[in-house]
């Protein structure tokens, strides 16, 4: 019986794998962007709370200076 070569669909498999990788990379990029957005929002909120706290400290020390000056 003669040997029959089977046609390999390596090219088709490679194209399919490449397409799948591109789709996965697209999802990973979207996830990464979403994570970056969440992190940026958290950082802005943290800095806003920090700014509020610093404003309170400035106000406190201004009051202390005013009291000190009035005692002189």
C-alpha cells in the first residue's frame, strides 16, 4: 500500500493561535487599563484626604500662632 501523506494544517493552526494570542492580549490590555484607572482614582482620593488633613494642620498652627502673638 503506498504511503499517503496527510496534509498538515500547521499554517491554519498557527494563524488560529496567533489570532487567539491577539485576542488575549487585547483583553489583557483592557484589564490593565481598567486596573490603572482604578489605581489612579484611588490615588486621587488618597491625595484629596491628605490635602484636607494638611489644611486642618495649617489651620491649627495658624490658630496657635495667633494665640501666641496675642499673649505677647
